[in-house]
C-alpha cells in the first residue's frame, strides 16, 4: 500500500515567483539563441565577444523584464498596492 500525498493548498507567492522565473529562464535562453542566430545571419565576420555580449545582454534583459513584471503582479495580488494607493487616515497623520 502506498501512502497518499497530503492535499496541497494553493501555491505561495514565492512558489509562483519561482515557477514564473523558471519559465522565464527557458524563454530567455530561447530568445538569446534567436539573437545569436540573427547576429550570425547579419554579419560577415563573427566575433565570439559579440556573440557572448548579445546572448548575455538579451538574456539578462528578458529575465529582468519578466522578473520585475512578475513582482508587480504579485504585489498587486497580495494587496500591498492598495495600502499605497489609499489616502492616509486621520489616525496616521496624528
């Protein structure tokens, strides 16, 4: 007889962020490979430094954009943005 796994609740914010970043890493690698292909296709002379710089720049840019947008969405879902958008109460100003 096998033991049943305990029921899991909804994923936490950290788990959702980690899952999104894993997916984004795969996407960044594929976009960086596409950038390398474009550099190779458009240039007569290929320099290894140029290809490395293009791959790192494009890959890091994609990861940074996805990471920041993910943090914005997670912050919005958690309710932290509602506190910043609401006007201060009289109790806060005293």
